[in-house]
């Protein structure tokens, strides 16, 4: 098979991923092998490739938004057979024994593993995955359309839940990339009144087009206090902008696996029972619930397809901010 391999983190401009011939993976106990049709490129992939997020294993095949079909089933697998359509997302495995797993919070499992970080991911023609950590997909939407929903969409959905936003509530979204583009569609489905804050004039216009009641910059104040906010930009200053726009008793959910810093700020910005919460990974229930909801709404995003051989181009465009929506590798 062909796959994109990271052996040494480096800036995207230096081409840290090399596409090469690799042995076909074989399934172990409880595993299946997927033939990948498409895998979206996430900012987390970029952070691992460039070294902002320390690699847990090298060499590694990145990618955690993969759509494909089962081509081989390993021993002790139930519920999957060859030809089934499946999706692999960020969470690759969990222990199933700890108090977090037993309470449905396997995203916090100390032994959790992740595709493209601990296990080879979907930037390849085939990938091996734990059968019990895959999402089942019906036939229907094209692989390229579904792939970007598997990280930005799923974790954006979790971030909305962590923020505590209620149907009809006043919600802030800070940063308006691929994840926020999915989240605003869910929030609109829930009847929320949405304010979007971003530096990009094009993103402001896109947010209004998708139903935002107001769009402005990080240095501007929404026309009404926010009951909840989700930050998508990996910048600490944006977290403070969200906190300052928050109403009493509201929550800011920080949707980032890597944040540059959180600057010092006065306690008055947090007082009156405002809360800051991080969003860590996703659960299997998040993936299943969101994918059902995404089909119902339906959630749509903007995709920019690239053949696997052009993974360096896709990564570079993500690094310089020129991707319009989500870059997706096609196999």
C-alpha cells in the first residue's frame, strides 16, 4: 500500500511527510483492516507533523478522520464483516476498566490511544483499527464529504455539550475554521442565537451566511452577553476574549489540544460564577450521536480534495491558512 509517513517533525514547508510503499497491515485480535477512501487533514495532524504536539511514536502515519470499508476481519471481532462501511476518528482505543471508561468518559482514560498519534492513521490506502472503536456508516454521502466531520464535527459537537449551551441560548464561536463551521450548523438546528468572532472578513461573511446573528473581530463586543462560548483558535488571547464576552454563570469551552498560553487576566473577568473548561478528545457516544445528527440536519462543510501524493500541499495550505474549509486526502 501507499502511505504518508512522519519520521521527523519539521515545518510544513520542509515536507515532513513522505509518501512511500509500505506493507499492507494485518488485523490482530479485535481488529479490522479498512480500505480508505478519504481522510481529512486536521490541525492536530499539522501540530504533530511540525512538532508543536510531541509525537508519541515515530515513524507514524498521521490521520484520524478516515472513511473506508472493512476488507479484513481479525479474530474475536463481532458485528463487522467485509464490505461494511466504517469511520475511524481521533479515539483509537481505551482500557474499558478504569472509572472513566466505566462511566462513559473514555476520552479521559489514562490508557487511551489515538489514531495518527499512538497508532497509524488514515493517511494511507489501508489502516488497521480496533473494531470496537469504529463508527458504523450507512451507504450514502461521499467519503470526501463525511471525512471532515470525524474530528472537527465530532469534537465541535462535544465542545457545544461541554459549554452547556441550551436550545435557543446565546452562543459565541471564536475562530471559524472547519470545526466551527460544523458547530454553527448544529447550534442553528438547536435554535441558538450565535455570535462569531474571527479576524477574517471572509469568515465573518461566511458565518452570517450560515446563520450567525452577529460577526465581528476578537476586539469587538457582541451585542448581547453570551450564555456560553466555544473557542477554536489555539491562542490564549482568544480565550480571554470569550471570557470577557460571557454573561454571569456562563462557560467558555476551549476546543484545543494545544494552546500557546493563557495570558494573565484579572479575576473580575472570571468572577460571578463564570467557568473555563477544556475539551479533551471524544467518546464513542459523541461520534455516534453526532453522525446521526449530522445526517438528520444535514451538516455540510466545504472540502478541498487532494490526492494522497499531494499530502505536502494539503499540509502546507493548512499551515498558511489558505484552505477553504477542510483539506481531504483521497486514495
